[in-house]
C-alpha cells in the first residue's frame, strides 16, 4: 500500500501543526481527483456539471447495505476495513454520485480512545456513563488516542480510494461540541441541557472536554486524509441548539482546533450543522481560522441557498434538498431540486446535497433520479 502522506507532524498544545504536505501519491497530488467537479466547486469554481452527493448515502436506504451488514453491529462495521470500504463504495456504484463519503460514525474516535460507547438501534450513541463533573472529565481527557488505533481507518480509506479512481472521497468527522454533548448527556438529547449547563457552570471543565474531543476528531480526520481522502466534512449535528454568543465563546475555538489538524494538507473542508442558520458566518470563520483555504459551508434545509449566499458572500455552498421531499411525488421533488440548483447559482461554487441525511425508508431509485436530474441541469 503506497504512503499517501508525509510522516505525522508534531503538534503544539494549541492543536497547531508543523508544516507538511500530502505526498505525491495522494489523489489530489497525482491528478486523480484534482479536477473532479466536487473539488472544483469547493475551490469556488463552476465545473462542467454541478456535483452532488448525499449525507448518509453510505447505506441506510440501500438493500445491498442491509445485506452486507446483516448481523454486524454499527461500530464493528466501521472498524472492519473491507466492510467499511464496501459500504462506502455502494452508493457511488448505484447512484453515480460525484463523491463517496467515508462510512463511519462520529463516535468512532471515542471508541478508539477507550470510551465505553455503543450505538443502540432506534436510540443512537449511548455512553457507559454521563460525563458531567470535573472529575469525570479529568478521567476522560487523561486517555489518549494511540496512532496505531487509527490503522483500521487508514486501511479502509486506502482500500476505498484504490477503487474510486477519479471520484473523490470525503472524510468524515464529528465536531467537538456534538461529541461533547453526547458525552455529557450520556445519550442523544433533544435540548442538550446538561451539556449547555456544564458550559456555563464550569467553563474550565467544558473547555478541557471540547479540546480533547477536538483532538480526537482532528486525528480521525487526519488519518483519513493521510490515506487518500480528497476533502473532509466536519458535522456539528447539535450546534443548532446553541445561541450565537455561546457558539462563538465556548465552541468555535474547539472546531477550529479540530480542523487545524488537516490545514497543512491543503485538502478542502466543509463545515455543516443542522438548525444553524443563525451561525453560518461564525461557522465559516471557523474554517478560515483553522487555515482551510478551500472550503464550503453546508446549509441545512431551513435556509434557502440564495439567502445563505447573502450571509456568506464569495463562499461556496453545499446543500440543501429537503430530505422530506424525497418521498413526495416526482414532480414536486423535481421542482424543488431545480429551485435548489437555481438558488445555488448565487454562490461561486455549489455542491448539491441534502439539507440533512438520507431517511432510511427512501426509495434508492429516487436518489438516482435526483443525481441524473442535477447532472442534466
């Protein structure tokens, strides 16, 4: 397996990295993906066709996914390189999307660091305990993520990239706030009340927690880039529960820290959150502060793309087909997709995606038709 990265650089306490670059065998460096529509759009260009991929496209709605994963738990699937690679490739084969997204889960770095976490069907990530006190967090952040623990991730990415050819792979990682919210709550939460309470009741403990989760996600993203990912996306699933003031004062720095782990590689980055219409300029500032030169902001289904373009002048956008419309009559969905693409013209670059993930009950043929439609426009 060729090395696609330079030796792992040293890190300062701030999370900054010493200068290094991707190696000549990386898909962005050897030309395989450097001219791909996705990469062009993330650089603020208008390629010959508008690129499209779907969040949560790797599985969920595909019968071939359910077949290959039968009897295997979610986290186990993520850590079996050949299986993770196969699941990552399935939507590219079926739908003809312009990017694969690495099949994983945002809590995988927690598991690799020794945290007791499981993904329970119908519930989501559940921790071995809530981590809510200073002592809880101190014990947690004393654990490191051994670089060797990331080898299954590198292997899965390398297997995938070898099959993708000119189709880019998007690396996957959870934002520090979302990971911290799971840890503090102990399980999925509607309002993340305990996490937001800790943020204000004990700022020092909170800052230690999100710095730790930032470095976990940063190492996770870097492992994917090292093995050949041509872009990364930072998912902040729960940031929409925060006020702008709380986001900028207690969260943004940790997201910057996470993305700084891959800034020296030159790989483009996407920052996405749900319910984050009020945070979009701040989320873009995270990308800039982290040193991600080529970047886009992901827009969920609540904010029209032309309005997002006004909030983010000169910034490429990603989004934002409403997942609910995937089950609507085709004429309704088609009109909506056309409207999304039209509104996206206001941005310098546009990657079509959903405004959230693919619902598991979605008819896969509908996704294929959406891809064909976008490519025809």
